[in-house]
């Protein structure tokens, strides 16, 4: 089984005909007989190649709108027969079954059909049956059969034949078999996921998902960890769909942080003006709106100039030259935006280590979707946090009513807090963060950290007082005790937004009233772990 195998007969049936003719010509030039079906046979014949129809081999025409054409013993016997097994060879002889040494199949474009929003019936018709059956058969028999499922492996096969006198080695066939089974697994995962959504099954008994390798990474979160970046084919704008204009390859941490930055900044509608988010270790160290992109960047930067060094910058509008000039004043790992003008690209070109990504659009923060997280022995799946609270849905629970400006800042802080690791506290003033406390075991600690950062920045910027004075504050979850509210008041905050729902809500509200704060409840929590 481990010996080299000569290729004498190939079955080709592909929906994606990219490179097909050149590939088939090179096979024919090596004396390999070509079998094929439908459109593949027609394309090769029109190119002047000699092709045998599978129907002529099986004695049965394609039928049932092409649903039945390769499901036949003369196909599957040719793929599955063990060439070193006398009983298999005798059966082939008795039934006129010829061996198939090479199978070239890519599947009906089911994923593409779903992505186009096709009707249920059209999606069903694009579920391939014969293709996966042949792929699995040929891959199982990889001791004798080479299976190609991806166009990008055409050249690899030809190189293998050149290197081995028109034979394939066992190691090569094993690698192709692994690729083949991964492809059928991904295909079935796409079908089952789509069908669960189509019938409204939110927690199917089995859930499968798959990805295609986009990039082998130098290492993972740390240098001793191996890592790779896989894409699912989802068209949601972001780091997976972006064009990289310059800079070295993204690292594991770059990809993770860039995704966090772009998802956050997308919360702010470009129609309402520019917004900028600066991310470090998946947490925002500064977020702001402005009348221009450069103003939004500067205001975000001034929230925490120390943490911004080596961070990720995300914009909700195209990057311009003036903003690029400001960004390059410090070391920045990645800048991601819907687009960038030529001035910005020229300015960044002088910074070889800075990566510039453009996406062509923003992800919809209210769109559905699933997120996954591995745990020992399994994984957690949940719908994306696309929760949104409108101004009208807010419930004012204190005696003091918020001003219009405070309401704006409360909603701004609430939007940012959704993207801060829990326990999250976000101080905001004039539509810019002025202090962020993230990822603490105690909500009071997050409150104090955000205050301390603001005090440090006030000193660094030469301000007479920290900007937490007069600020609005968002908490991603309820305050279980009044001590958190007291800590906010000590920081100078005047307005608080939180989900509410604690058994001590009345105690917390009473503390806010005593301290002269305004407080609003959202009725919605945004834990982020």
C-alpha cells in the first residue's frame, strides 16, 4: 500500500472550472485517460481533449436533473478496490470495473448559494451528494487513489508527478486524503448549520463549524504556542476580509485585538460623524467621537496616552492624511478603517512595521451570528451580543434628571462598556472616554482604576482636574452594593447608566439620590469575558 502509484485513469467532475483545461491537458499529455461528467466533460471536449463520459462507463445516463450520475458500482468500485487484494481484483474483472487512480472533484457551490441569500429550494438543490460520496471513497482508499478537491492542489499534483516519474507517493496521497476529508467535513458543517438556521433550531443536537487556513502564524499568544488563522467565509467586514496594504504579517494578538477594535468602532454610525477606538489587549484604552477623524483620534488618544503605545487604531470612516500624520507620531501596531486615501497610504509607507488594513465597510453591530469558545471537553456557543438600548428605553430611577448632554454621554459610555472586559466601568465626557476600568474581580476596583487613569492623564496633559469630574459612567452589569456608587461620586461623576436588577437596587438608588447623582437603568447586561 505504501508504494508509488502510477496514474493511468482520472475521473474529473468539478463545479469550479478554474484552471481545468490546462490541468487536464497536462494529465492527457502524460497518457492519463480522462473520465468526466456533464459540464466538465463538455468544457474539456470543447478544448479538444478526448474525454469518456461516466454514463458510457456505467451504462446509465445522468438522470433526475443530474442528481444521479456517479452513484454506481463501476465508479465506486473503481475508487474503492484494493489493488493488492485478489478478491477485489477478481470482482473488478467479473463486473468490468476499471480502476480510477485520480479523482478530481470540487463540490456544488452550496456555501456561495447560501451567501447570496438564495431560496430554501435553491440551497437544497446545491447540496452535493455524488461528489462527497466519491471523495470519501477515494480518500479512504488513498493507498492507491489520489484525491484532489481544491484547485490550488493542481500544481502540487503535477509537481509530484514530475518528481516521481508520473507516480504519486504514499505521503502525498495521505496529505491529499486529509485535505479531502476536511473539505467534506466543512461542507457538511455548512449544510447542517444552514439547515438549523432555516428551520429555527437554535440549539441543534450536534453543531459543527469549519474554517479555511488563511495564514500560518509565527506563534500564538506567546512564542511557545503554535497558531494559525482560519476564515469561515463569512462576509462580515473585519480583519478576516480586510486588505492589508503594508507591514509584516499580522500576529495572533494583532488579529484578536484588531477584531475587537473594529467591532467596537462599528457601533458608531458614520452618518453621525467620525469615531475612533484605540485597543490594547482586547480592551479599549480610548474611544471618542469628533467633528473629524483626527479630532476623534486625538480625543481617544488623550484618554490613556501610555496604553495607546503599540495599540490598535480603528476608525469608522476612511482614514485621511492628516489623521495618518497624527497616528504615526507614536508606535502603532495596526490601523483598520473602511478605506484610506492616498495621502494616508503614503505617510504610512514610511513606517514599515505599521500594518494598514481596509475593509470596504463596517460590520453591522445589530446583525445576528454565533460566537464560540472552547472549554475542556467541549465548546460554548452563543448568539453574538448585538444588544442595543435606545434612548426611549432608558428608565430614570433617581430624583435628579439627566441633562441632554449627560444622556448622550451615558449612551456613549454604555456602547463602549459593551466591548470592555468585565467587570467594566467606563467614564465618559463630551462623547469621549476619560477613564476605563476593565477586567477586575470587583466592580469597585474597576471604578477606582478608571478614576486613577483619569487622574494620571490630567497630570500628563496639564489639566487642572481629572475629566471624571462631571462625567457620565457606564457599568456593564448592576451594582450589587452602594459602595460602587459612592466610589463613582468620589471620582466626580454626575450620571450613571447600569442594567439594574440587583436585589439591592433600592439601596443603590438611595445612595445615588443622597449623592446627587442621576441614574438610569437599561434592563440589559453586557458581560464580556
